[in-house]
């Protein structure tokens, strides 16, 4: 989230699209109710199903899954065509005025530089024109045909209400009603918030769905303001934290990058990370990258990270591909290239696409290690459960070690919520049996491995034997020790270069924030964006003062929010060029003539004069980006692409299949149904129920009583056509697998008219498996395709093709 | 009954074995005292409280865990109740159908309680000791890493990566656990490192 749950009360219009907050985030959704009750805010829901959020919405519009970009570009087209633009904001705070260099272009669904064989672009032309002064060329008058604004206008012009209806199935009048309500938020005193979740991310163009809405929010002037923003609801209790801490193939904590093998040494690595400002006076805060990187390396390798060895640069692995994400690793596993795999609190057999392929991969491992508080299907993938998991254990040679871990109630530490608040919690109970914390287990594994390397030697032991592990009890580091380490500390006294008698930083002290980090090895800090969470003043994440000055919804003394305890990102953009709030009734910060003050921590240097320094301080432009240069693989603007399995060809680019740069593994093409394949005529989608959490709560007796049994959801029209009765058994199958479930026949789903073709939708809740207290069922991933988003490889769980027939239920072996 | 006297205070007092004298002092008759004495003591009497966060979605509702026994005194603590934290700015005491049933996930019949090993081709798990399990894991890692570690690529560039082992990290562990996990995993050269963010 750019904003916070408690800030949603400040909005005038909530758009829930790509999520279902009333069902999946009920207690957060209460802030929508607050806004409706106290401000008269309206709620719009756009979704293939008339879901629980829709049932309390002021306006609902249906949309076919996988067509969101057409809808969003249609909204942008509507706003531009009808002058629903916050002009002052757009001109000053976005890159609308920036001129794009000659050579860049877009035609028939593809941008300049496409290579069909590589399924990739040469992105060299996707950049600004640079002037003789070394800065990007801008045209304040917006007359230059190559300025971003005119390119955008041209790009979205085809997305008329008529085209939106053809692609999305949203009736024109409904689309126009939504567009009209959204357009009203272009005035500086009205704001809209976007609440989205997996309904937008789980597509082969998920990142561009989100960009589409972010662009709209910028055009309306809704980023950085109270009640505005782009608000990812986020699924798991610390998924934000795990991402912030870079537990991903290609990341270092705080959104730094693991080197690629093209970056053979540290100098080369840093050479592309200078982040020189693209306009005069801009902060371009990533210019501090080196300080964050060196401090991280000191935290990782302590005294072994030295100036002489480039802070241990060669201790880090180097990538030869974009990432070894979960799809790639399971593809490698299936091809026999992985021997050992760890699942820490994770149930991939249920959570990744195409269960059959996953099971085949797990069966080729030598050893699978599962650390979990609960039984999982993954740990028992070798167990025969008849039709629910048909295997012969004797055929599976994989050894499995299952380690019992503590759960939240038995553990201490911090979690990051959707609004970036790091909240500390304390344990309330003793672990069951011999269960241990994950930290203890990781420490034990590390110490044993280190011992083996010390004793026996082996392949490059250096990073393992030199890992900084100076905890009081090395076998069991405490949460406080680790939190202090993430915050960072001073390693050696630092003196003022002007006045050497003045000590600026004192060795042994905790850093007060990332502003103190240095690139000379005198500071350490595990995760720069978390710095400030555990300072000399103590554990800031454990703060519990719930006062809220001005009733602004900021709660600055409650826990700690990254970065720098800031509650709304880009909040400088809540003020006009002179530093006065766009909407005085929704003041967040303001320029008092000498400095920025207000209810939130200013997202700008406290004395940076308004009118000089732009609000988007991380970007070299100083502005936000409507056109994103070469930073996304599938284009600087979003384009409507069909899902890989789709009932229709792409209306705007019939020759383009799916997202043209999404990665597809060789074996998987043949596992996709053809476009419009009559064998798989129905558009499937997956979703969650309020009574269940993923595959966990089927282990919970209460939740299993509330929703004991698997079902799929279909329209009355499809039920009639196929002879399916309410509550009757059905078989649903895709080209990859099948499931049996009871049918819920409902008015909540309606067939849609897509470019003259009637398309039925089949809804598949995800929560069932062969372990737990609920009745056995089939995970939704028996059906879903093995393909991910082109930028970040989130699997396409939300749009795929199936068939359905009445059935007598699963045959129990 | 005196409505000024809260249910909790009333039951707490009666449950503490002071029924006769205390209730007498409040003006209750003997019959009422007899009824009060027969009432099951309020189940949160003599519990310790811990502030925690719901383990499910990222709304991150504040919760209070009530336990018999006090971990801070080194005692064993048995969780008897979990409810919403009314002081929490986001949820203000409320919980959803999942959060309201949190105690039952802590107490689930399918909680794991000891390390287990499934041998190649076997149809069952067998109990093993922590030491045996951890030694086996470390040995397997060492052997696989030594056999498959890639120090340089075909161009002679130092790459120091290990691709035949992968690690999926949890999404409900603390930041502190995540950071410890990061350090241990990254120090080995594993690149197949991922978390729930993608799904």
C-alpha cells in the first residue's frame, strides 16, 4: 500500500477491482464502511462475480477475467477525452511533459524492438530524449507530439466504451457510469482509492494491470494524498515483510539486487546504479545505493567484508537468468535438475499451478525438507489418497524430513502489514511437543554446515564460514538481536570531515535511520528501509500509543512504518507547487515557509523548497511515470493481452497470443488449450472464501464446520444448459487435470457477451486438499496453467479455460 | 442484579473462592450466593495476556492471547482464548470468521509435534530426533553443494552459485526469522530462493 488501512476512511470513492476486500479482508474493509458512513463515500466494484464486496457497493459492473487493462485504458481514455484530469498535478508531478526519443513506437499490440523467437524486446529505444545539458528534454506546453502525454493520448485512443464492451463484456452504459464516477475525482478536493489483490496480480500481465490503475490515479492526482493511493491488500501476515527483506531469487533486502554474471565485479555492478538525476535539483534518492549495499554486506559478513575484497562482493551468487523463481525451479525439478528442496511454512503442491507437474517434480528430488506448524499436502505428496492424490508410494524415492515449527502464538517478533507498519508481537503459549522456532532451525542448519566446511573443506566455504553470526547464543538468536541487526549500527567512530574534533557517529550505537548509513564500512544495517525500527530509543515497532492528531488516520506513534515511519508514500504530492494542501480539509503535510510539517513524516527533505524538488524522490525524474521507459519487460504502457487460455482471440492484436514476452517453458505450450478450443469452452477463475485462509484453515475445526466442503460456482444459464442441479456433483476439467465438486448455481455469476460470443464463467474456490479437518477435496491448481506474469512470474490463476459436466462425484478408492 | 457490577468482576470474585463474604458484602442473599458458587468460573480468570497479531491476512489485526501459565516467568503457557485487541487502530477489537477461530488453529489436531522422516519408497512417516534430522539435512546440503557448486561460468567469470538446491521461505514468520533465513540461505549461494509473494 502507498497508504494505510486506517486512511481509507479519508476517501470519497473506493474502487475494488482485482480483489474482494469484504470477503478476504473483512476487518480492513470496515474502513470502507467508515468512509461510506461518515464521508458519504461511494464504493464501486468491478469483478466477474457479484461478490460480497459488490453486495454492499453503490455500483457494480461485471468484467470478464483477464480483461482489466482494456477497462483501465478505457477509463484513462475517458478522462483525457472529457478533461477529467488534475492538470496541475499531471504537469508538475508526472512525466507527462518528458519527450521520448525518436525510434520508440507502438503498433498492433507490440512496441518497438520485438523479437518473436526470444519472446523479448530490445528496449534500447524506450527512453527519453536527453538534451545538451545532460537532462531529459521536457515540453511544459505539452505540444511536442513525442511528449509522454501525447503518446499516452494516442495509446489509449482505441479503448473506446464500445471496444471495452467487446473485450470485457461490460455493457457500455455500466462502463460509462463507472467512468463518470471515477472522473469526478479529478478535482483536487475529491479523491479515490484503489484496493486490489490477487485478482490483478495473478495474470500473465498482472504488473501492467496495476500500472494501469496507478496511471489513472496519477492523472486524477490521487497519489500521495489522504484517501488516495494504490493499495495492495496483500494476502499473508508477513508477505510484505518477506518481500521487503528480499527473500527472492534476485533481491537483497530493501529492494537492492543480486548481481548478474554480466556484473563480474563491484565496479561494474555499481556503474549502472549511479541514478544521476534526469532533471535539475532532483533528489534521486537511489544515489545512496552504495551506502545501503555496503551496510548490508557488513551486516552479512562482518569483518570479512572489507574495502579490499569489495565488501565481499564475490560472496554473493550471480544470476545467469532473470530469476530462479518458483515456476522455473519446479520446471527444473520436473526435468531432474534439482536434488534438495526446502519448504518453510509453504505448501507448493497446492499453491503453484498445475499440480500434476509439481508432483512429478517433487518425486524427482532426493530430499524434501518441510518446516511447518501444520501437516501439509506437500509433505505428504507421496501418500496415496485415492482420487484426491493417486500415487504409489513405493515408486517415489524422495526422502522427506518434516520439522515441527512454532506458530505466531508461540513466537516473538515483527510483521509488516499491508500499510508497511512493522508491528511487534509477543508469544502467548508454549510450543506443542518438540516444535521449535524457524530461527532456531535455521541457526542449527547453519552451524552444522559451517562445522562440516571447517572440518572437511569443500566448495567455496568462504561465505558460509564468514557469515556474521555473533549472537549471544549462536544456536538460537533472539528476535531482538535480529531486529537490531536489520536496523543497523555504527561499527567505528565517525568524525565530522570539517571539524575532526566532532564525533558524528559513535561505535556501538544503533543507527537512528538510513540517513546515517555510510559506504566506507563504518556502518552495518541488514535492511536499509527498516532502519529506524530499533534505535537507541528502543524498539520502535513495539510502540502502542494509538493517538491520532487531527483524526488524520496516521497513528505515527503506533509501531513503526517503513520508510522513516512515513504512513503515506509520496505525501509531498498532497500539496500544490507552493506547498499548500490541494484539499485543506485533508491536510497531510504543508510548507510553513521554512520546512515541511504536518500529520505525517514528510516524504521529502524537510527543508526542500516547494517548486524545486519533485515529490517522487526515488525517481531520477523527480516525477512519477505515466510512461515507464525500459523498466518493464512488456512495454512502457499497458496493452490489452488475452490470457494464455482464452475464449477469444485478442481483438486489438489477433496475432499476439497471451502476453508476448511472458516466459513459457517448452513442455508447457502443449498443456494450454487453444484459443477458442471447443473442448474447453468455459472461462475458469479461482478465488477465496471469507471462512477460509488458503490451505491452512482446513486444519481448523471451526472453519471446517463453517465451510466443510468444496464447491464450484456457475450461472443458472450454464446449469440449465448442462443439466446441472444446485448441490449436484460436477466434474470440472482443464487440459491439465480435473476435480469433482458440488455445484452452487447462482445469480452471482452471469454469462457474458464477448465480441458477439456468449462466454460462461466457472468459479473455483481454492481451499481444499487431502489433509485437515474439512472433507477431502481437490486444490484448484489441478486446473491452472503453468505460466506467470512477464515481469515477476506470478502464476496466471485467475483466467484459464475449462469444461464442466454433471457427475456422480469422485470415485473413492 | 446490580448492573453496575460487571459480569467479569462478579464472576472473577465468585470464582476466587470468596463467594460467601464478598457477595455478602455486596448485599447478595444466601440463595444468590449458592447460585453464584455453582456458576463455572469465568474462563479468563488467572490468565496472562500477550499482545499479538492475527496470522492470516495483512490487515494484521491486533489480538490478545490469554494463557494459563506465564511465559515471562519461565512457566509453560497453555493458550485458552484469543480475542481482538480493542486498542488496535486498524481492527479496534474486531475479528473476521478466520481471526475469531484463531485458538483452534493453534490447537489444531494436525499441528506437528516431532521431527519425522519418510524414507525412500516408504508409505509412512517415522519419528526421528532433532539431532538426527538436522545432521542429515546438513550432510545432504554439504554433499549436494560440493558436487554441484558453480564457481565460474564458461567465460571464466566468478559466479559462485548453487542451483541444485532451492529454498521456499514462509510468509507468516517474523521479519527477524526472515532475516536469519536470508543470511543462512544466501551464504550458501542458493539462487532458487522465493516466498509467497508470487502466489
